[in-house]
């Protein structure tokens, strides 16, 4: 049997981003803007309507019946986690390379 993700908690963050917590305890903020196309998702392009989401059937849903499969949300959260890790590694690498650079020392000329 394979893991079936389910959204257990959701918090609105900003614009079209919702912080999701899944049944395995993982938490990530997901940008929903990539899914807001087509007739069923058109009302969600209004941020006020988008904010009316709720959890139903283990996923994020809206009053008009729109929802996104929890597997899709879980994959998006996993991509976001990988992207965040890459950014952290890159930032650390830049910081370390800056600290390893030789520094020029200025000597005083005494007369």
C-alpha cells in the first residue's frame, strides 16, 4: 500500500498562497495560481473568493465545488521544499565562498 496524502490543516498566507499541513506532518506554503484557469476555477481568481476555501475530503475546496487533488498539492509542496533546500544550500555556498576569499591587508608606511 502506498501513501495517500491528505490535507489536514490549511492557513491563508497571501494572494493565492495557502500553507498546507498533510497527514504525514509535512507543512509547506503552496502557490495555487498555476491552477486558476478554466471555468470552475475562474471565481478563485478573485482573492476574496479564493480566501473562502475549506478542507473537505482531505483537500482544499471552495463553495463553487472547485478543488485540487491532494496528491497534486502534495507534489507541489514537495517541489517547494526541494526548491527551498536548493536556495538554502546555494546561499550557504555563497556565504562560505565569500568568507574564504583572501583579504587585502593594508600596511602603514612608517617614515
